[in-house]
């Protein structure tokens, strides 16, 4: 009796991973003459806006696999985020979308994972390593089904190792110039690459002109109202150290850093991926005698971002 082993052919469902699909190719499905501006006049922009609001408010959001025409919704979403031009929102969206996508990645077969990795620039191979370890006196068999060249691995973990120590090289199995990993760690690594990919897509968007309906949605979301307390601080010629810190933190929060601000304070309060500084609540501002008007909000940022943070 003979057995024929057939390797599975990668079949990527791009509805789950819309960031991998070229928007131009997607538009061709709708026939000639359909442009991105046409799509922005459709319902997809509204669906994207609702998704953005849910993510910002930390509400439950469906995986893209359950979203109709997810590629168009995704690109509508990143257009809105690009127009908002706020680093905190950009990073928040990328972080939460990549985490959602990870739940689909973990269900993929090895061939699809390899193909997705390739599309994300990760040189990962199906290369099984088996070994045994003793755990509490018992022998346990370990199988690591994937490998990444050492130099590639070091490049890809530059960011992730700061928040997940398990990816540091001293926690890995390295042999013959390759780092061996299991499926869970590969999907976690791909999640990080997806997060960076989404940020890159958002930051790369340059709109020569903004369609009125897109501008209307962005304005509706953010409000763009400078809080009265911040207006008064900007008017003052002499600021206390506390007032300087408040002004810098607010400016960093809304991505309006100017040359007049203390550069060292700006660098400090930009924070990093593990910590983020937020301007004081209205309650604290009142205690500091810096509140100058009753705005009906709990934090000055609510005035700037409108419904987005309310």
C-alpha cells in the first residue's frame, strides 16, 4: 500500500486580513471606473466610523471575518484615522485590530501562516524540531514546528521583546543559525508585525484633497475644541512647573507639539508603548485652581475629541 503526502496549498481569506489586500485590486471587483472616492460616498465609511468609535470606547468589535466587504471597511477606517492625525488613536487602533486578527491567525493551518508571514516580510519555515525535557521528574516531549533565521528573528523582535520577555533570545531554542518557535509564538509575532503594518498604512496616507463627507465624519468625531483651561494657560507669559507639565501633556495628547514647548518635557511625556501620560481630569484641574469654565466634561480631552472620547 502506498500513501501520497500532499502539502496543503495556501488559501488566504483576505476578508480576515484586509491589510494584506491592495485597495486597487479590491476596487476592480466592482467594475471599471469605480474609485476610492466612490466608495467613500457609500455605506462603508459609516460602518468604519462606528467601528472606530467602538474601539476607542473599548466596546466589543467583530472580527473582520464577520464584516461584509471588510477590505473596503478597513481602508475607510484607516482613512478616517489618518485624517484625525493623532498618534494615540493610531496606536490604539493598530493595537486592538491586531489583537482581534490574532484570534483568526491561531486557527490557520501551517501553510497559511507561512504565507501570511511571507506577505508580512517574515522569513518563517515549516521546520520541525523535537526534543524532550524533564518536568517535575517526568519526561515531556516538545515539538517546535517553525523556524526563523537568527538574524531575521532578531530584527523582528526589536519591539515585541520590550513587552514580552518570552521573545528574548535567551528564552528561545537556537540551533544551526535558526530560532525554533511554536504556533502560538508565531501568531504572536505576526500580530506584532500586523500592528506595525497598520500604523505604517495610516501614516503613509497623504490626501491631496479631503472629500466633504470624510471631513465631516472626522470633525464630528474629534470636535476640535480647545478647552478653556488650556487656552488660558497658553495666554500666560509665566508658567509654574506644574502648568508647563499640563500644557506639554495636553499638547502631546492632541498631537499639537510646537517649538515653544520644553523639548525635554515633550520627550518625557511622549511616553512609550508601556506607559502613556494623560492630561489631568477636570476634577484635579479644579483642585489646582486651573479650571476657568464649567464645560460639562470630565476631562479636557473630551472637548477636543468630541464624541470620540465621551
